[in-house]
């Protein structure tokens, strides 16, 4: 499995979490038990999915602060899952360049969401990027 595939698995688990607000252990174990998965992939998936779960309120607030004039309850769930994934990576995973987090999530949105979603997600993540790099400076 590649990091891109691991990110897709994490995205799918986060998407499921948005509906139940619980981590479904059955799905979780199925994802991390895939034949082609490496230990590094398992670590990444666990870190991201558990991190989104543990920091959900903070991540949602960051997204809300950067989705100007767009209420969170109106954000399409596939887009929100992507925003949560990228925002978590950008805030908590120093080993992943911010631009890579954005680029990879935009590819996910192009695959799993609507035609116009990539523009919206990119705009929100640009705001997240700017707010995070301001705090670091």
C-alpha cells in the first residue's frame, strides 16, 4: 500500500465517522487489516483517524473559521471529511509538508465528491494554511 492509499483509507474512515460520530471498530479493523498494508500505513491511518476523533471540535472550529459565509452543516460530507483530514495533517503532522496535505486531499475530493468541490475545499484549506503559517511565524 502507498501513502496515497493509506490516506484514502483514512478519508473513508473519517467520512463514516461524520455520520455516526463513533469509530466503527469493524470497518477500522478491516481497513488496517488489508493484505497489502504496511506497518507505516497502519500507523498513519491510526494516527490520522484517532487524531481527527480526538481533536474533532478544534478541527471543526478551524474549518469554520476559514469557510467564510458557509455554514458547516451545509458542507457536503465528502468535502468535510477531506477538510478534517487535511486540517489534521497540517496542524499535527510536521513530517508532511502543508502543500502536500492540500494537494493530496484535493485529489481525493476530485475522486469522491462533486465537480465544484475541489475549488471550495482548496479555498478553505488556503485559509487554514494561512492561519497556521501565521501562528508559526
